[in-house]
């Protein structure tokens, strides 16, 4: 039985995403570490956007990005780089620009998430 995502849980995912965003912006970390942190930001924010439906999956699951894109009214291809990273996490970075693309997506998801997406109280 899947757990029900609560407002508190959603806020925790948001806060974790914010922490990973700080890591993604640390120039002293390796490009790989920053790329993985940028992906983690994307994932945490996408889970917040998807909400309770994200509890139906074993994580990480690329389907979260499909659901987030649908919920935001975005074309599925917008979040394709994040979906691909799910399957390539244990492989060497293919291109140096992966970091830039994932960080850009993280910031875009953060903007789409906004404060109004996390209600003040009660379950979702």
C-alpha cells in the first residue's frame, strides 16, 4: 500500500531540493557531483509537483518527470534530459553540458513549483 504524501512530506521534498540546489552551485565540487545534485533538485521538485501520485513509484523513476511535465502542461521532451539521467546515473558523464542542462531544468521546475504549490496545511 502506498503512503499518502502529506503537506509535511511535500515540504520536506522541497527543502531537500533546496539543499541539493546549493550543492549543485558549489564550484569546488566535481562536475559529476554538481550534475548529480542538479538532477536531485529536478527530482525532488518534480515529486512535489506530482504530489501524492509520486508515492506509487519506486525511486528514482523516470515516470515522475513524465507526470510532472503533464501536470505543468509542458511537452514531455522538456524533461527528457532528467529522465535520461535516471538511466545514466552510474555511467560517466557523456557531455560536459549535462550539468548546465540539468541545472537549468532544476531552476525551471523550482519556478513552476512556486510557493503556491505547497498548501499551508492538511493532506493533499
